[in-house]
C-alpha cells in the first residue's frame, strides 16, 4: 500500500492538459488530470469514462447537452458518446477508466 496525495502530485504538474496515473483498482485505473482551456471533440468507442472534480470547475459537453461540474461533482460519459471538456480555470479531476482508454480519444 502507498498513500497518495493528489494536491502534491498536482503541484508538480505545469502543463494545462496533463493526465497522471495514480492507482490501479481492480480492472480500472485512477488518473489525476490537470485541465485548463478547451479540449477537442472525441469519443471512446469501447469504454465509459468517469470525471470527478476535486478543485475548480469542469464543463463536459456532448452534442446534446452541457454539464457544468463544480467541486465535488462527477459524471460518467458513456462509451460511444462524443464529448469535449473545457475549464476556465486550472481544474483538478479524478478519472476512473479502463487502462486501455486513450485519454485523447479513439
């Protein structure tokens, strides 16, 4: 076992769209992401993706809806749903995904 401090990890991240693997749990991987600005439209054809906001705010947009997430809120983007994310400020999120998921889309 090893203790993880997401704020210490995030303090070392200087890039605006960086994803760091922090833990493996069963058949999923927990990733810390530091987001700021706009990300491109993309889709994950085979796997779901869970976003949980630790700090900041995250907009998750699909072709049908816009979800604005605040600290403490999360959302599952189902496989096959085209989406994009954006944030007006530096935002920390935890992602729960399958290890094979490509963060930039299929």
